[in-house]
C-alpha cells in the first residue's frame, strides 16, 4: 500500500468527478476517475469528525493546526519486541490495540489510552507504555506559529513469532 499526505484544502476545490493521475518518474503512469470524489471525501471527513468526538477530542483541532506534529524518531521503533508482556507471551495471546495520545507543547506523549482494545488489557497497556516512553515529537504549531497540543493514533499489532492469526 502506498500512502500520500494530501492537504485537506485540496478537497475543497475538488470537482465532483476528479481524475487522479499517478505518474512515477520515467513511467507512463495511470489515471483513475474518482466518481463522486468530493462527496466521498466530505462523508469521510464527517465520519472522522464523529470518531474523534467520540474519543473526546475537539473535531476542530485539525483546523487550528498550521503545521502538524512531527515524530522526532521513527514511530515504528517505539513499540519494540521486548514491550510484549511476558505474562501474555506465556498465554500465547495476540491482538491489535489502537491507541490515542496527546502530544504536549513540549513534544512529549501523555494521556495515552486505548480506543480499540486488543482483547487483552495487558497488551493495550503495553502499547501505551511503550509509546509514552519512546514517543517524542516536534510539537504541532498553530497559525500564530506557537506550539499547540495535538493528538495522534496508532494501530499496534501484537503477534507472536511463528504464528498467524488470520486477522489484519
């Protein structure tokens, strides 16, 4: 899967049936007609706002951010193998936690909490513990150029080596 960061303002000017063109260097590329793209992105934004509101975050937060918080190190290195709780390893339990945290004015992670449980409280707590300990950011900046509080989420898949759950 390829992910591309796109400025949300782009979708405000999107025609109803936009065409997306992907053209890597020295390749012909591909074009995709995005039928009803504007309506789809509007529905997606509404769904996103409802979800963050459910999680206790003001949905207008994104509009107040001029520059998003940037991780100070690679987030994939925040939850390491030894973060897997030994009590859960012995049980052979696996799962996927989705956690949400606050990024403070100083770039430190705080108030990490589970928004979708793995089904194992120990795994959910371990995800937050690892992210709180290792996660550091250059904080988000408001339109006035001053640091501001923001939030982030992450899906943490807890899998034991040599096993496959058939999920995710």
